[in-house]
């Protein structure tokens, strides 16, 4: 029994060794046959309509050398290899090793497999692994794309290319430049593994990792990725782009930079729509408006920017929990709109604005910019301006509608009250000591401010004003109706815009 087992094992090993032995190249046809013994060995010289067969692959040529004592052939002129009825390789010269099942093709090389056509000057093909390789530049053409590179591998079983050095993919809509790429001829998808630039008439895309489905025109990028359009730059840890719909999406550490308006929007998720030219950012969203010597920082749950290319107007929207900070201006509200058409910012739902020592509130507030500075401010309905003298004393201006005017240094210097005007302000002597309280009720009032303090008041219509000594009025009488001091909500630096 033991001897039988040993014999069986020996026979199996022998069969494996025999199975691994390469088969001989078979000459199928030739118009003429000659022998050449000039190099010390007998070589068959085949001329005219030459055909070989080797393990299901066929090789055609005009002439060939076929040594008697080796499993090797050299083919010349109009060389054609057919592998599995799907891969066709053409060239001027072929060296084929039947033992290694390895082909090397020279001059005017062309390969196609019904999905693409490859042309180069030198290529090798491993028949066992079904892998083609070139390193002298090649051009690959499929239905939509033209690819070129210095070095490349083609895995015919997977219909997959691996390109290296000077890789260029040219599509009617865009051009891709990279140094390392894989490309599937079945799915028409390119995969990038290094610095990659995609240019088109709509935008420029840069990434160092990602993929591009050239058939569906959708792509995904990561590692230092960004999209640049005529007006904006979108970047993030990862990007998704649908060229057909013109939609770009960014995830994590998102930044949208408006190169025209000098506005930067940051957040954790962003979208850009090319066709309607609007962008949106949510999750820790922050807008930075860049000025010459200062910047304005604004946070909201959602930031939306829309550009009207016909009228060249950019409109910015901020929704919910809006806060902003600038060195000379701070504010909060529920929602806000800014239009470049009139350079006016409109604040809605419980808006508050702080400027120097002044707090301004109302149902709606609009701020007009001129030459990149605050020019004027309108407060509509339930308007209230407060400035603090000390812990218990406050100068107050109240009315139906209020307009504040700012000087070139963005300091409030004049306030006009229209309708139901009321004021309380404290008077001081030359030694800066309080001497009394001015309380005035008048339909329309003009207040002039100097060094952030009330300098004088003009009562314009139906005035009723009284000066009270300091101790004559109680604390409650020194506060106008609906008084609210909101200093705890005032952002003191840009990061505080994220505090509720």
C-alpha cells in the first residue's frame, strides 16, 4: 500500500511537471521554406503568408526565422498577433519566446481589443499574465478619449491601463494632466494617484487623488483638491463634481473664495452650481469679507451666495443664528441679506448692531457701505440706540424709525429720529462729573455725537424736554420702555461669532 501511494504521488508530480512544460510553437503555413546555417545552427527561413500557432494564439507575418533547436521565432513585416480572438497586436517586427510565452513587438506597433486602440514604437506582451507594457510613449484611443503617456501597462483581462509619466487624457470637454493614472476601458473611469490638473472652458480642477468617470462625467477628488471657476474657487478635504449638471460638492474644511468680491466662505459642507452661479455652505459656516485694512467675519447656520451675471450683482444670504464681527462693527440677527447692487446689508428678526459704545436694535436694520466702510444705518420700527455711561446709567435714543450717520473713521456722528422720538442722556460739567439728566420727547429729533458722546440735541417737532438733577429720578424712570442691554451677546473677537 505504501509503495502504491508513493507511485501515485510520483505519477502526479510527473504529470504536473509535464503539464508545466511549454508546448512547441507550431508552424501552420508558409509559401516557402529555406534553411540557414550561417550562425552555427539550423534556422528555418520562412517567406510569404507565414502563420504560427501557440496555445490558442496565432501569429502572422510576411517572413520569419524559426530555429530548429529552440522554441523561439522572429517575425518581420506586417506582423499580426491574435490572442483569444479579442486582442490584436500589429507591428513591423516580433520576437516571440514560446517557453516564456512572451512577445516583443517593434516599430509601428498597434494593439486593439474592441474597446480601445493603442499605438507605440515598442511593446512587450506577457501571454501568461495577459499584460502589455511600453516605455517609449504611447497613444490610446477609445470612443471618447485620447490618452498618452511615456510608460504604461495594459491588463487585458481586466481591461485596465496603468500609466506613468507625462500622462494626458484628452476629451472633447476637458484635458487631464497627471503623472500616475489607472484607466478602465470598460467603465471609462480614470483613477489618479498624484498631482492632477483637469482644465475645461468652465473650470480648472486640481487634486492629488481621486477618480473621473469620463462616460457619466462625474468625479470625486481628495488630497489638496479644489475647483476654480471664473468667479470662485471651491476647495475641501474631498470634492464631488457632476460636469453635466454643473454641480460641485465639497466635504470637510470647505472654502469658497469669491475672487471678484473678495469674499471667503468656510464650513464643513459646501455646494457650487455653475449653471445658476450660486454656492451654499453649512455646518460651522463662516464668511470673511476682505477689506483693505480690516475684514468682516460672519457666522450663520447657512450661507448662500447667488451671482446675477447679466447685471453683475452678487447677493449674499445668511440664515439663522447670524453673528458677525469687524473691529469697528459687530452684530447679530436671525437672517441677513447683502446685495452688491446697492452695497446694503439688511438684517431681520431681532437684529442688534454694536458700533463703538452704541447698541442699536429694531425690527429691521439696514447698513449701507460706501468705499468699503459703513456710511449709514437705518433702523425700522421699535428703534432703540443705547450707550453705557456706567454700570447703572445709559444714554438712550428711541423712536419709530432711526437713521445713523458714520464718518470716514466709521464712528457714529449723527442720529436722526423720525416719529415718536424719546431721548435720555446724561450731562457732565467741565470736571467730568454728572450734573443731571436730559429727558426729551419729540416727534422728530436730531442728535449730534462727538467722541462717542452726545454733544447736542435738536428737537424738531412738538418738543417736550426736561432737565432733572441727578437724584431726582429713580432707576426705573431712567430707562425707557423696552430697554434691553445686550452687551453679553456682543462678539469681542472673530471666534465669538460661533457662540450662541
